[in-house]
């Protein structure tokens, strides 16, 4: 949760070229909704309420939280990063490769 402010900034920075998407592994969708409101998350959150065993978490092989990926426009995972700070550089390289 400590990286939410940076993820919100990155969503604003790359809004026209990329999208930040969260995946919740919480078993309570109601609790996810409350956290989204409390934290003021401005990006979509995928949640099925089935924890790490749910179809969303298993599709992306979520191993813990946070588990961060950069996915290209074709849906391919191009980078798995350890922190939200690494996402900025990865997104910059993906959306503006000549930079």
C-alpha cells in the first residue's frame, strides 16, 4: 500500500500512453472497494475475492504483494519489477523507446 501514491502519479504521467492496473489478492471484494476509496486509487483494480488461488492471481502468477509487471499493448509481460520506482523507467522505455 505504501506504493499507491507513486502508482497514482505514474497513472497521471502516462495516462495517454499506458495504464496502471492493480490486482488484488484479498478474499473480500468489499474490503478491496473500501481500500480503493480510502487510498483514492485512480487506476483500475482487478479483484475476484479468491485470494492467491483465484483466476486473476493465477493467470499472472502472483507470488506476493506487491508483484509488479509492465505489460505491453499486446498483453505481453515485458518486465517484472520489484518496486513502483522501477516502473517509471520501464514505462518510459516502452512508450518512448528512442529516449
